[in-house]
């Protein structure tokens, strides 16, 4: 077995971090720095950012050296027991090298300032009639179960129901550590292949639902001129409490410059629906800005992940084969029921790593 070597791009970036870390350490040791608190603070923050990268790089190089030694011992030793022990150690070290390599790549990617933001998730039934609505409901439950597994909280913003058990549209906010950074890659068209309950001939139908994951925007992110808004109120439709369907509590806000429209009717209070609608509108406007930036980045390099393209078919859920395939990274998993029950970690991790690989290739790390 040949000893693995580091990807030259990763090696170069780790070496750059090591050199910069040494320079920052030297600068921080200068007595003159005490008279410039702003520079002291800036260097302190840079050191805090670089330290885990440098530590991981050193551990990675140390593990590679130990692995090379174990492989050499396994190959050259005349003692069969010693060769077996060395081989076992080499296997364990190979796994550690792989883990440290992934960790190093993660640390080298610039921190996404929006990663820890809450996410506004919008799920809509697409082509496929009632079956699309049932699938949209499945996706809504999948994300809610995933949030529960992560210890995140979910706040329903708006639900428009179709036939029993289906939804035409669902909007909800997920809050917790790293929410947007984890869920952002779920945006796009999700396709399902299965035999609908209403299909007597047992034929497989294909339908779709769209998912949009938006970072929750704050007022400082997006300034909205009240003169750019048209606000309409109307009577709520669908199931509700005593006053939901009898008062003009539903709110529709149109952002005239962009043409974006948000309608919320979940609350009995018109004011609460207006507040929710403005939150969703603000998030959609921020997402539009991000999507434009991502589209520009995508044009500059061949990319499959993180383009912000809401119209792209990203994933297929095949019930007869219990198969889930993410088309952006070519990942196929044969455990559909677990994934629909919220076990999304393998998918979200693979997508994040694929995006990081693309950014490294483009020199963005």
C-alpha cells in the first residue's frame, strides 16, 4: 500500500496559513502594538481564525508521517505479528488522515456570514396535481423531522392546503446553530417517482415540488421603502378557527419594484400576518441578492452546487427502488424512508463538501 500524499492545492493553502500565522504571532509580540488597539484587535481576530487551521495542518502532517512509517514497517518487517499490527495501525491512520483532510478543507473555506442565520423554507407543489401536493407535504415533514434531530426550532409562517394530507404551499422558519449553512443546498426542484394511492393500475407517476431556502433577513440587510409596497387585505380561505374565515385578516404584500408577492393568512390577526409577510418579503429580497452573486460565481466556473438556481432539478426520490439520488454530486442512497424521516446528514454533508471542493478548485479558499 502506497502512502497517501496531500492534494498540492491543500498543501499550498496550509503552508500559506502557517506562514501568515507566524507573521501574526511575531506582530503580536511587538510592544508598539499596545498603542494601536484597533490593530491589536484585528490581529487577535486573525490569529483566532488561523490557529485551528494551523493546528489541523500540523496534525495532518504528523499523521501522514506516522502512516508512512507504519506502511514501511508493514512491508519490511520479518515478524508476521508485527506486520499485522503495523497494517492495523496503517488502516486507522489512513482513516484519520482522511478525516483531518476534510476538516482542513472546511477550515480553509471562508466563513459564510449567513451560515448561522435562521432559514425561511418555502415548499410548493409543482407538476403532478394532487400527488405533487402530497409529495410537498412529505418534504415539509422531512425538514421538520430533520430540524428536530438537530435540536432546531420550527415556526410555521403559512400553509395552504390541498386535498387531505397535501399542501399547495408551506412557509416556515427554522432557527438554530448553522441552520442556513446546512439547509441552503436544498433549494431547487425535488422529483418523486412512485405509485399514487389513487392509481388503480399500479403505474409509477412522476411529480415534483420546489423548495426555496432563504436566509432570514434583518432590517439592516434590506431596506424597504414603504412607498414601494402595495398591501391588500382579504378574507382567509381554508380551515381555521372561529374568526379566521370571517374577517379580513389575510394579508398580501406586493413589492412593486421587484414584483415579489407574499401572502400570509395563518394568523387571526391582520397585524401578525402583516409582520410575517414583511419578514418573508425581506428574506426573499436578500435571497435574490445572494442568487445574483452566486449566478455570477457560477458563470465564472463550472459549478453544480450552491448556484441558487431554483429551477434546477436537484434530487429524485424513487419509491419502488427506495432510492434517493442527488443529481448535482451524483450521490445515490438506498434508504429513502430514513431520509424522508429527516435523516439528511449524509446528504447535507456531502453537498457542503462538494461546494467546498469547487471553491478550492476556483481558488476561493
